[in-house]
C-alpha cells in the first residue's frame, strides 16, 4: 500500500508539469485546451483516489482490535482501483506528451 501512495504522489506531479510545458510552448489555444482539460481531469482523479484511500485507511486503523471483513474487502478494491487509476493516468499523460512531442 505504501508503494501505491508513493506512485500516486509521484504521478500527481506529472499532469501539472506537462500542463505548464504546453502552456509555455503553445499557450492556451483551441488546440491545447482539450489536452489541458484532460491533464486537469487526470490530476483530479489521482487526488480523489489518494484522498479516498487515505480516509479509508485511517478509518480502518481506528477500528480495534480488528476491522470488519467488509472494510478490508473495500480496502482491497480501493487499492485495485487506485492502481488502475495510476495506470490510466500514466497512459493519458504519455498520450498528451506524444501529441505535443514533449
């Protein structure tokens, strides 16, 4: 799970960096706006997943002596969705970079 948090934090920086490069090189135009919007959406999805996982983990840690099985199952699903979001985010960022030769 620590790896997922680290991956998410690292990936969360890429959309913003890519946005800035596009804005610096090409500005905000009708051609760049869809790509900039995509990068913003990627960053928001990553933030949402990170915050959701963090809140769920904190909730589970507060339950003693052992969390209910349904919460553990939810944690497993949340981790799986988080990894899928990271994979999707990486693909989206790479596509934008490819489109703009970055």
